[in-house]
């Protein structure tokens, strides 16, 4: 891994207003680039908005499609890697909660959420792959919200070489402080057990369809410590340097790097 400056956004998404959300992303992207970020991560389904009713079918789009075309233009214009969320539809009528990785001048890569929460199962189709991505000298995975509750997923990514896991959320209800306490029950463990960085962000505010999101973002280091956060509940941009030395300090310590001593044949 190389040292990298990343940006993560606490973002208010209006459900069903794709163009509105894309237009508002541009300002955050420009600010992140101004502050020297190489990668910017938005919350789960921030472009189409998060819905768990049939209206989502009218908002979902294929990949590639109009949304990813606009994202490619934004990435090229700002020369930054964009991680952003949308409802994706395919030719068979399936809908996925997807997060795209858009590199300037490159094709679009996609992560499809494999673990659906109970309220999502009637509408979404789960993804069946665990891809990793490479950009700006780092290798990273993506998990979406409910995914983070399954330790095996993070370990799979770590064993395959991930240095960072981005975890965009669309997690409604409660206050930022309550959501932060909830995250602290499992996100530090994902970082500590797997010796990698965790970057998590959530939507904020009302989505105009009856859901209200407590905005927050948290960056956790490979020792499980919080190295940056925003619990304001408002839209915000966090820009954080993730340092290769912090990763290597853990991974070169025989009592702090656990993955080489796993015995998966037993479990």
C-alpha cells in the first residue's frame, strides 16, 4: 500500500431524484480534489436514493448507463476516483444495491451487495461476488451497510489483499451518537482482526420518502482505533491520510497480525 489521502462524504440523498443528487455530488468532488484527495467515497445508494418499496424500480438503471456515463465525466473532470451508490437493474428485472468504482478515463467497476437486510429481501437481488479493486496504489474492498455484520466477508477481502474496506451506509433512524455506538460494536473489530483500514459513511437527513438518516462518518485504523470521525448529523466532507507505515507497523508485528496464523481447515 502507498500513502493515500481519501475523502468520505456524509450526504443527503433525495430518493428518486437522480439528477439532483448527481448535480450536488459535483461540489463535494471538487472540494475533495482541492484538498488533495485521490479517492472520494459517497454513501450507499446516494445517487438514486435509498428506498425499499416498488418506486425503486422506476429509479434503478443498468450499468453501464446514464448514471455511470455522468460519473465518468465527473471523475475525468476532477481527476479523482469516485465510489458512489445506486440502485442497479439488469435485463432480467433484478435490482441490486450497487456501489460503483469510477476511475478517470477508465471503465466502471461494480460491487453488488451480497447480504440483504430483512426489509430489503423482497425487492433486491443479492450479489454473488466479492470483488476487490485497485486504484492509486491501494487495494480495497467495498461492503454496504448490512454487509459489515458478517465477519467472514471482511476476512475474505483481507486474505485476498485488501488494505482498506470502504463501508458506505444508508442506515436510517436514531441519532448520530446512537449510530456511532452501534458501529463501534463491530467496525473496530473488522479493522483490528484483519489489520486494515475501515472507512464508513452514512446518508444524512430526510430523503423525501419517509426515511431520516443520522449522518456520520468514521475512519478506523488497522489497530482498531478511530483516527477520524464526524458526528454532526449534517452533510460533511472528511479528508484523511491513510499511512502505509501504520499498516506495516501492525502487519510486521508477529503478535498483532493474526491472518497468517489462521487455520481455516478447522473451521
